[in-house]
């Protein structure tokens, strides 16, 4: 299972028995995700990445400090707590591995 914008892993941690790739771009939220994986003893079956997914590799600016409603900033858009996040393509992240059976995203 692949979960993009995994937040704290609410869905991914409930995928009983599944191997999960959880991707969360916002560093503060990613910290909650990694704690949730550790507390629930899921490190053996969950891979977590702190990055965004996009059509091409690069960087995107996100709002920060808005908890679960952070979003990508449009070019030239200003935000007080803006942060820059690395972005990779899904193909690059999977690195030749077989696609997953389920993909979840809140985007």
C-alpha cells in the first residue's frame, strides 16, 4: 500500500498485515508519523519518507504551522511559515519495484 500525504499515518497504520510506503511532505507532521510507526511497532512493515510527490523532481514550497491543512504555495505566493520540501516522482521513489495494490492520497 502507498499512502501519499500520510499525515500521522491514520490510514497506513490500520492496513493490517500490509507492507506500507507512507509519504508525508511536512516535517512536523512527518515527525508524528514516525512516532506513530514506532509506538505501534510497525517499523518492520512500514517505510516512511519525508518528501512530496510530483510530476518531476525538484522542490515545492508549502505552508507551515497549519497542522493537517498545510498546502502547496503557488509561485510567488507568500506565507509566514513557508517551508521548502524536496519532491520526487513516484517512479523514482518506487525505484523499479512493483506497484502497490492500493494507493491512498488526500490530494
